[in-house]
């Protein structure tokens, strides 16, 4: 298969069901400006959060395989639902380091909480997996969890500043115990951070995995590619759905998509004709 980075350093592969993982990608690009990134958005199959874990696991393996064929040096699973369904297995089967988003978020929340009561919101599948609740409880914390199935649709439709967003966030958060920290346990949710902030007020600290994960990876790469002397890295986006729609949604939600956006079909077709 032809490479997107023929003469350059190997890319870091990042994937999600859609635009959510851009929160992680953009934090990574900020900390590792000279690195190359290959971002895979499975927009033809979004949302993952309502699908059975076995199906999401298969999707995650297919995408990891594609990123490995493209010589990814690291894989970042920028999707809580895929991490909940398959992260330990992905790590076991990958020849390169694989990083998920759940443990780093739990570690940040554990450091942030003062009263020991941490909330987490996520997709149906992530919350049903209990992966966050178990990790928080294993640290002696009280966990409150709430599935918010409609929020991914809002973000994928670009409706992050709508009345509907406010209404739904209020609905999902209307009953909660005295949490002082809330994990945004879906990478789409940071695009609704301003709404969650408005609904919960300043007393609750919001934790998004983007900073935690990007710190971890930048640290493990020794920040080597942050050297100012190096030229800026390249980012390529692959979408399983329509590439123009992906660009459009990203612009609506304020995600800064830089670099080429290519649909997987287009890429496979051009690889065949080479
Ligand atoms: N952004 C993803 C997550 O962190 C997936 C959301 C979805 O496709 O339902 O869980």
C-alpha cells in the first residue's frame, strides 16, 4: 500500500469513530509540532457508542491494521468506547506502543478531586462496560456515571452551540451526587465543554483526556520532536465517510483540521491505480 509519508519520519496513528479524537490530535500536535500524524475518522460507522462491544472491537482492529500498514510508530486510541471494548487486546497484538484515553483521565481526576466523588459521562457502551467506575473505585474514589447517548450526534452535526445542546446536557446532568470533578469520558464531549461548564458551574472541575494523553506521549517521546529547529510535521486525515462533510463538521465545531483530508475509498482507489 502506498505511504502518505514516503520520505518523512513515521507518523503517530490516532483514531476515533469521528471528529471526537481531534481533541486528542490537536493537543498532540501542539506538544509535538514536528511529528507527523495520521488521523483515522471512522465517520461512515459513527456512533460506536450504541454498537455491541464485539463490533467496536472488530472496527478497532481493522483501523489498527490500516495504521500499522501505514508504518505508524505509535497508535493512540482516541476513543473511549474503543478503549472500553478492546484496549488490552489491541496492546497485546500491536508491535508498536498503543496508548488509550481511560487510565490517563482517571489519573488526572484522582489528582484533582478533593471530596473523593468523581463523575464520568460517556457513551452507553463506555458506561455499561464499567471500565471508568472500576478504575475510580480501585483508587478508593466514589464514582457516579451517566451515559449521554445523544451528545455524539450533536457534535457530529456541528450543533455545539445550539439550544438542543444545552437542553440535553441539562437533562443528562440533572441528578448527580456532590461530585467535584467530572471526566468527559468521550472524546467528542470537549467540544461541548462550554455547555457543561455553564450547566455545572465553577465548583466542578472538568477532565478531558486530551491533555493527559498528549502529556504522556510527549513525555514518552522525550519531547524530542519539539525542537524549534525542526520543520513542522505533516498531518493526514483519512475518513471512511465523506471527506468534505468531515471538513465541514470540523469547521462548525471549531476543530482546526490542517493537512490533507482523504476518504478511504479515494485512497484505496488511487493506491490500486499506482
Ligand atoms: N468519541 C468516542 C468516544 O470517546 C466515540 C463516540 C461514538 O462514536 O459513539 O467514546
